[in-house]
C-alpha cells in the first residue's frame, strides 16, 4: 500500500494534482518540517489504482515551441499601482468575466495563508493581484476548475508553471477547449511554514496582528519594490529587497522548495501555459521610451489560444513586440533554474529550534568578514602548513 506519490521529496512540486485526481479522496496535502506540503495517502481509503502516480506530471519531457514576446502595460494607472508589474493579469481576467467564466489565482485568506481561489466577477479579483512569494495551496482549485470545465464553463487559471503542469494533468480532452492558462517566470516558491512563522515573529515584536501584507509595494517605484506589513492599528512596516528579512531570504534562495532546483522542463520555450507573464526587467535599456517606473510586463505567447486572449485584452493594454534574446541577461529565470543557497540546511536547522528569526537570517546571509575569511583559508590549508601556521602564531 502506497504512503505517498513520489519516492523523493525533491521530485514533488506540491501542485496537488494527485489529491484532486484521487477517486477516493485518499490523498491530502500535509506540511513537512520545512513547511512545504506533500501528498500523504490514507491506506484505509487507497484502492491501489495508481492513478496518482500515472497522472503525476513530474519528470515528463516537454518539447520546445515557438514563442512570441511582447511588452505590455495597462492603460489605467490605478490598475498598474495595484499590480506587481504592468497589470496584464487584470485585463485577461476581465476578458474571462466578459465570457461568463471563472478566474482562479492566488490570494491571502484572513490568516494570511496563500491559497488558490476562484472569482466570478471583478469584486473578487483584487486579492489575486500582486505577487505572493509563498507557495499557494492549489489542490482544491484544480479540482474546482476541472468541475467547471466539465460543465462547459470557461476558466482562466493562473499559477506557477508547476501548478499549470498539475492542472493539465487533471484536465484532459475537450475540457481544455474552454481553459485559458497563465503562468509566470518563476524564481522559485518559498515555504508557507516559514512565511507563517515570519508573520508570527512580527506580531510578537509589535504586540498586534498583521492584517495585510504586500510583497511588491511600489511606493519606491516598480524597480525598487518594497514589502509592506500592515498592523491592526494601521501602522505599516516596510522594507526593501536588501533589508527586509523574509524578502531578502527568498531572493537569496534560502528557503525554496527542493523541487525548484529541478524544473528546467518548465522554463524558456517549454512553458505549458497559453501565456507566460513576467516583469519586463531591463526596460530602462531595451525600451527606455516606455519605462515610467510604474510597471511593465513581459508577455510570452505560447499558443494560438494565448495570442487570441492577448489580442482581446489589447482594449485595456498598450502592447508592443519584444525580442526575448535581449531580455535574458536581465531576467535569467527565463531559462535558468534556481540554485539552493549553500546555507539552506543551516537555516532550517535554526528554523526547527526557533522559527523564523529575522536578525539571525540577515546574519546568516551576511558576507563573511575579514577574520572569518582568514579562518576559512587556514581551515583549508594542508596539514603540514596548518601546523607551521599554528607554530608561528604561538611564537
């Protein structure tokens, strides 16, 4: 009787497809010691059909396809201000609502957990805007999207490349005809448990709840984005990419999911989504006449369905062609997988004892001082040279 779906945690992306596919609901997604969710099989319910393993998308080879690249920016400045980059997602979502469809995306719940939810109109869309640098729980959303598509209801599903991979493992045949998928250029997904512990540390330090959190606030501009935590009394705690502990640790790959280092089959021209969106980093050089520092999006069109959706969204967007080769040096995540930080293991050992400690994280990531560099060099000297060095020090 199986206990999980993949033999190695490094192989599991946590997409939740297996849980949504299981005909007996025998699989639940449960967090491990690092705070990432993995499938756990209830042996009392499992009928050994092996459907979870057969349909698991991990390890499948994907052929490269032709990609058209565009820059895009929403014409409404208020939409751009509420979005991480240029506001393309909002325009695509409005197009889906106009067709009577449902939009799925990641949003915070009341406890600041990130989960995938469905929206039937624009009043429910606001929470999906903006980046969430935490892996979301998408298993229920995948199942709900599949149920809607089986009834002929159009769906836009946005998520990480591996979540789209999981959705497509669940949705087959004609059900895909009314499905529009949107992924993004992914740096990697941090641990939900680590983020929850970070929020708890802020609440202890300030004696009140954190009621809202923004990973990509643009008060300092689009390029120098800030994270902002809002407390119950309205106080806002802000930090930049270099001094806010959780954001800095994420960008340094300190607590990414293990599978994030092995996702090369879902990058570059192998994205499975109809559309791939990202920040148009390097805009100041590749299209300076359009860069007003309020946000610009890169849109990669991977399918004809995606091209049609972008064309319809041009009512709200300014769209212009781009060359992807000119963008690679500004956004290496277009093609390169993340590399785990060498101190990842040390961080999680510390995390297991104390939870998230922002001060310790910043110290852990600090560049070594002169004394530490000398100590490291001495430690790597050959045995004979090390004895001579010690003798000189004693004399």
